C-alpha cells in the first residue's frame, strides 16, 4: 500500500444546534486503503461521511483531499465532489431517467465529457455486474440490489479517487446484500480508496484494512480488523460487538 | 310531437349561439390558465423559500383567494374596482384577472407540493455527483416536478372551465346565459325546452372537459 494520504480529516467538530455529534475527529485515509467505520446507531457515522464530501458544513476543523481543502461552499466543492463518490442507503437513482441516463448525466453535464466515452465506460461496468440488459430500464423496474449496483456504477463513472459508502445494503432484502457487497469487494481489490459504513460485520471483517469505531463523537478504536473483532481494547467496542452475537438464551420451561 | 323541446335547438341560430356561449367560457378559461401557469410556477417556487416573510405573504394570498368565493372576487373586480379607482374594467378583463388570481393560487400550491415532494436524497445524490444547485434544479428537480404537475394542471384547467360559468353574473353572455335566453324566448311554444337546452349544455361541458380529463389520466398512468 502506498503511503500517500488521500483523505485527511483534521479536528472535525460537527454540531446540530447545541448537540455535538462529532467532537474532534482526526483520521488519515491512505491511497488504496479501505476504512470501515462502525459504531452504534446515531453516533454520527453518516454525518462523518457527509462532512467528508461537503454535504454538511463543518462546525470546526478541516478536511483535505489530496492536500486540497474540502469546504462546503463555492465552486471548489463541486470540483472536489467529483473526486469523491458517495452511495447512500436510500435508493437514490433519478426516477425519471433510465439506467444509462442516470449514469451519464453527471459525467456529461458536470465533467463535460463526451457522452460516447461515458457510455462505453458504463457499458463495461454494467456488463461486469450483469446489468447491461437493464440499461434502458427505469429505476422502478429494478430490485433494490440492482439499484444499488447501478448507484455504485454511477458514482464510479465520475472516476472518483475516493468512494464513500453509507450503509448501502441496510435497506436491502438479505438475498440481495451479497451481490452489492461483491461489487464493493471487487472495487477494493482494484485498489480503490474507500470509506465504508456498514452493519454487516462479516463483510467489514473481510474488506477492511482498518476498522474505526466511533462513539460519543470520537474515534475510540482504530485497529486492523482481526484485532478489532477478536480483541477490541475498549469496553464500548466489546459491548457493541456483543449486540451482534447471538447466544442461546432460551430456557427450558418443562 | 310538434312541441318536443329538442326542436328549439334547430330554431334559428340557437345551437350556434350556444356554441358561441361555450366559446366565451373556454376563451376566458384558456387565457386565465395560460397566465396562471407561469405565475403559479413562480409563486410555488416563492412558497418553498425558507424565508418566514415570503412564507407569510404567500400563505395570506393563498388563504384569501381560497376563502373568498370566486363570485365575490368577481364582484369586487368588476363593480368594486370601478367604483374605487374609477378604472373601467370590462367584464372580460375582470373575469380574466379574477380567474388568473385564483388559478395562480391553485397552481402555486400544486407547484409547491410537487417541489417539496422531491425527497431530500435526490438533492443529496445530485450534489454528491458534483452537480451545482442550478444543474440539480434543471436536470433533477424540474423534470420530476413536471411529471407530477402535468396531470394536476390539466385537472385545474377543467375546474377552471366549470368555474368560469360564474361570469354570467357580471353580465357576460356565456353558454348558460344563452341557454336561459333561449328557454325564456320559447317558454310558451316549447315548455320542455329547459330540459333539452340544459341537457345539451351538459353535453357541451362534458365534451370540453372529458378529453382533457382523459389526457390527465393517461399521463398520470404513463408517469406514475
Ligand atoms: N440534519 C440534522 N439535523 C439535526 N440533527 C441531525 C441531523 N443529521 C443528523 N443529526 C443527528 O446527529 C446524530 C448522528 O446522526 P447520524 O445520521 O450521523 O448517525 P449514524 O451513526 O449514521 O446513525 P445510523 O447508524 O442510525 O445511521 C443523530 O443524533 C442525529 O439525530
Ligand atoms: Mg447513518
């Protein structure tokens, strides 16, 4: 893995009104690294990702992409967002456009690339995930898992340097989770820099180079996955992992 | 059946006069709708601003127009304004003004509804793709809003056509008025004329509004 820092979060504080959601986050993501962010519901995982590509303004601190600051206003932000792809939990395809037009819209309108080029890039990616036949379909005609794969391809066609994933499988039926996670695994193998929020612990363990555990607005653990899942340092992380474990608690009443 | 009321229709230019009457209604409706569309779109956008002042203003306007019966508005425009400011508004102009005010309020509310029904994650994902606010509006918000709006706008048009029959009360000769004149003129020869004339008027309204409603249904289905 290269040592170059691709995404740098420095002293990030985020408040909503009087509520401090993120309280001084420092995080360096290196090129090609896959960082999985874990933490209890409401601890600010989504907020952290949204701050990373300027969807939320920062109360304090800075975020740098390739050494360049991401600020939440002005022209620079739209330039920088082109380099940070993001996929959300909700199916966020544009319902009035077919799959191909969903994918080509931003590269053509924002990056002013020739439509043909984008389409041939989209063709390769759609074929790889087995959705080329669906290129003329509308989002409502696709399953949740198919929509999320298209959303990932749509972000990839902007040729981003970093991809952010916010619980992209959380709204999916279990049998569709796999097909989406496989696409992400393939991306990681291809060397994409990724920050992933997920509740799929097995997947987190398989894909992560590093696991960040967020709680109380701070990073309380920052460990390699094996270590995090087998020997977390803090009680809070232990408790968190415990919520995913099932024990035989049923008592025999006879 | 010499005195069957249906014969009234074929007396002189009676049927033609009815059609002309309908023409008056349709003309006013059409002008009012065409003016209401752009004004309503502006009003609807104005209503979604997060500014409390703009919210209050548009709220008051909307409530006022909705609470006031259109008839009262017509009287105010036609008789009141003439008295107060000494402007001599013709019945035509008064009617167009009142129905445009009404149409703008209704259209504004429809546009507002369509705009706020676009989920926030649509804006977010457009922004995450590097689109500017203007690009998002043009490529994401407007097309989705249009789909929702077109059927609603068409329904508004048919409501407009039906409501404009009120202009008879400020002295305009629209289809109902013509019908009444024909009935009155033939009261003795054709006692059943009323039934036939109103029946024909019903049919004329139906023929004017039905294709429009069908179009709305079709578009609604197509765009879901
Ligand atoms: N726009 C907002 N306005 C006010 N409060 C917000 C806003 N967005 C998030 N919050 C609050 O910030 C906190 C963190 O929210 P966030 O969505 O980042 O949590 P999360 O870790 O992603 O949770 P989950 O696992 O449930 O998705 C929550 O308490 C939430 O109520
Ligand atoms: Mg979240």
